């Protein structure tokens, strides 16, 4: 049969039942109007080789829909990945807030989370150096609460009016269209160097926080000070914190760059794999609670989003835990169409006068209209509250609701179904009655003026290796700036943070240190170290949820491999097999083993630790493969732990690292050795290697 011939004829069509199952039912294909499609391969044409006919409604239906598939991507946080979950309250927290979701021990609330990078376009790579969004929608019984946070607890600017400038500066430069998903360029550092208030966040962004190993291993923060209000009207200030139960972990920069090439979807794949395998990520939600007296006595303004309140001063009170337990059915319908809005707070949660938060409360509602095209985006399944919704908002594009009854206004004199809803005037708590007074002026409060002291505190609180990474990151990013004055200005700002930091960055750039930039308030360097600010000081005590890449060859000792697998399994660690070719190998006992990856497609950057278990012949053969040598040298360069089987020496010699063996190389020849290796890996990385290099 030629392409031009019909592939179906009336007598081969399905039964009437089959056809009438429609798009949501069986397999019978229809147009978007539900009309059976009889041929999805060929247009309707006049004659065998003639023109296409306008009357082909099935073709037009299909192509027209395709032409309109794209919607504008988010202006920031365009690249994101979502998952469903459930939040469970640890206790009855009604002494703190009237919010229903916190009102009873064990109370469960469905959630949807979207993690994201900020600067990159939708198709950019996951391991950009960037802030990560951590936005959560709680579908509570009293409406949707959106906690739209980041994985860094401070922000670049103090007032929302500067947000467009900040974002323009970090995105691709408008006259050339690059760089993509990178802050390492002139316009970003030009802006930052002229905005001293950004310095604190710049330190965080240059730290390993900005290159997390996984969405599962990062913290989240609501950033702003919010209010909790109880049913009897008592209010306290709160800052929201998410702590990953899996512990925190980041990658190193050289690794991040290579992950982007090896697997640009590294973070989304990681989340998807974990959920699909039943290893559900968990995050504890807690709050720092404080009152007006504390706010007045604190060294910094609690309404200033460029500042933290150290956990050592106000500890975090745990409220409950969220478990992510379901991937989306459809990325567009859910992850793309989800509309987070900071102004979505439920009774018992309220705003403060933080000028960044106040600005966001306008922006998020506004942006959904241009992204989703209709005020009725609240009716999309991922956005619709799971509690009853009743109001007199009517019509608009894509109105799905059948709003019944006669009255579409109130007050009205109707009754029953014709009457419609009424406001719950006695419902408590309503907006917290804060007293507001003052002259309308455009100003920045004096209490917002100290831009460097907490940056110094952050720097001081890092371990030696984390400080080194910050220095390297500044040198890398500023090194990408072509305009020397920008680098100089930034070095001047860094002098206000810490002399040694500034000097080390200047040394790496081979530049002279300029004068310190003028500071409105003299920077303080006496704030105490806060251990909570370091990732390394807060590592997990298990290697669960991490991944070991095991290199095998023909003749790999089957018992040793089994020992590594069972030690990993006992820890909750994933093992993936890497061989020269994906077809696999024949083990010492004659068993055939398929590989998860060919070594050329799975560099060691995709794993948290590696085990080299080739046979002696296999090690020699792998030693001749460039990617196998890179696998080893990268694992060493990225401070990973390496398990060495008894016959691995040929491979590490070929990779040129045999003479660099340190305590991060663990000889493994039996079950006890395998167990010991996995336990060693709980430290995540062998940082000493980098410091002694
Ligand atoms: Fe956002 N931000 N933002 N932001 N933001 C958006 O809303 C905005 C800020 C954050 O996964 C946009 O739906 C302004 C701080 C996340 O869908 C937009 C200001 C924090 C997400 C917007 C800020 C965030 C967004 C773009 C300055 C951490 C992704 C698309 C005051 C607390 C949510 C959209 C998702 C997204 C505006 C600053 C977090 C344009 C004006 C501070 C996690 O409305």
C-alpha cells in the first residue's frame, strides 16, 4: 500500500462503543471535538499527488492546537520541576496560629511543590550557579496557602521596586543574548557592585548553596518576616524554614559544570527517580517565632529581607513534615500551570510591612495573567482550592464553573440557591489590625542601612573548604567580567566584608586591592559565628538517598560486588553499574550483568561516591579508555570517596592518581570492607584532599 492510500476503510473501523468512549476513555482517536479520526498519517488531498483540501477539519484541528502549545515562560524561575506531597502537622499549634493546617496533631494537607532555578530559561541546565526556588502550595480546608520561598534565606534587594533591575542584570545581556543561566557576566556584577545591600546574598550565591546536589538535599526559606495570628487575635512574628530530612549536600563547581554537560536534567531526574522508587523526600517545616520586643532589640530590622535571624538566637520550632510522594502526570498541566502567589495566605497567617513582600504580593497575581492568559487560572486543577469556593466573580476567558442561581451580586434579596454566598463577617482571625501612620515618602529606613555585617558573619561561619569555594566562585565570576572597573568595585565591597576574603579574591584575579567602598554604616565584624549557616557543619549522618557508581568489567569478583550492593542497600544508598559498554559484563562466577551505563555516558560527576571493582584485565583495558581515566581523576578532583577492589590498581595507575592515594581511597575486598566504605561515605566528601592540594 502506498502512503497515499487510505489505511482504514469503513468496514475496519471500531465498534460504535469504541468510538463513543471519547478522548478520556478507550483508545479510539478523535479530534478535539470528539469526532473519530480515521487516518492520522495522511492529509485529505485532491488526487494521489494533488493539493491538500481546506475541508480537512481533523488536520486543521490538530495543527491549530499545536501552533498554540507554547505559553510565555516565567520571567524568573522559568526552569522548574514539581511534585505532589502531603504535609502533616506534628502537633496542635493553635497557641501560635489559627491556621487550620496546624490545628491538630497528625492533620494532613495536600501540597504541590515546584523547585526551580531563577535566571535560566526553561531549557537551561539544572546545575547553574543560582538560587533555587522552593515554592509550596498547601491546599488547606480554608483555601490555598502559598509559601513561595528560596533555598537561600536572604535576598539581593530590600525593596521590590528594584526587582526588574536585578533580574534584567542577571538574565542574558540584551544586546547579545548571552550568557544563559549564568551570573558570571558584566551586567550582573555591575549591578551588584553598585548595590551594597546585595553583598550578603552575593556571599550566599557564591557559596555551595547555589550548586545543590539535589532538590532533596537543600533547605528552604520563606525569607520575609510573616505574622502568625491566633483565633483570639494574638500575633507573633515568624520566619519559615524548611529542613531536608535527607540532610544538606552540594556539589563542587568543577563538578557542576560537568554535570550540566553529562545530564542537564540532573536535578529533575534525581527527584523523579527518588519518588518513583519510593524513597520519598521529606522536609521539616519550622518557624522562628519572636515578638515586638525581640524585633525592637535585634541588631537588624526584621523587615529587611537582606538579613537573617541566626538560629542560635531564635531557634526553629518544628511544626510538621512534608513528604513528596507523587510525580506529576503531566509537566505542562501541573508544573508549568501552577500559579504560586505570595498573597495567598490563609486565616492565621498574615503579612508584615517588609517592602519586598508587599511588592511581591502584587507581582505574583499580575504575572499569572500574562502567563496563563485568564483570571480563571484559579480553576485549573493544580491551582483550584480543594475546599469549597463561592463568590460573585463571573465570566472571563475559559470560565469552567457553572455558576448557578439568579443573583450574581450582593446584597440581594433572593433566597435559597438563587441567593449566592455571603461574607463570613464573624470569622476570626481577619487581617491583623496593625497600626499604620506616617508621611507618604519614598525612603529607605535607616534601620536597613547596614549591608556588610551579616555578610561577615556568613563568611566567618563557613568551614575552611567552604570559604575556599566562596573565594574561587568570586574569582571565577568576576574573572568573566570584561570591564575591569566592575571587578575593582566588587573587591572594594568585599573589603567591607572581610579583608582576607577580598585579598584572596584579588590574588586569584591577580589584581591589586582597591580602597574599601564607602559604607553607610561601619561594618561590624563582631557578630558571633552561626554554625547553622554552614552546609558542611550540618551534613547528614547517613549516606541514604545517595548514589555509588560501581565500575565493573569481565571477571569482576561477583561476591565482592554483591557485598558492595548489600552494604549500600542496608544504608539506603543506590548502586548503579558502570561498564565499558551498556550491554554489560560477565562476572567471575559466569553470571551476565547488564550495566546501567556505558562509562562514556556516565562520568563520575553523576555519583556521590565510586567503587572501582574491575578484574586485573578489566582494569588494564579500562585504563586505555579516556572516559574511564576521567571517571577516576574527576572522582579524585571532586573529593569523592573511592572504593578500590583488589585489582583496581591498573586503572588508578593509568589515571595517574595512584600516587595520590589518601584516606579517601578505601581498599575493599570483602563484606566488612564494603560496609566500612559505605560508612566512610557518610561524610559525603573527603574535603581534606582539596585543602592539602
Ligand atoms: Fe519571585 N517571582 N519575586 N521571589 N519567585 C516569581 O512569579 C518577584 C522573590 C520566587 O515555581 C514570578 O509565577 C518580585 C523572593 C519563586 O512558580 C514573579 C520579587 C523570593 C518563584 C516574581 C521577587 C522569590 C518566583 C515569576 C521582588 C524568595 C517561582 C513567575 C520583591 C522568597 C514560583 C511567577 C514557581 C516567581 C516576582 C523576589 C521566590 C514575576 C517582584 C524574595 C520560588 O511574579
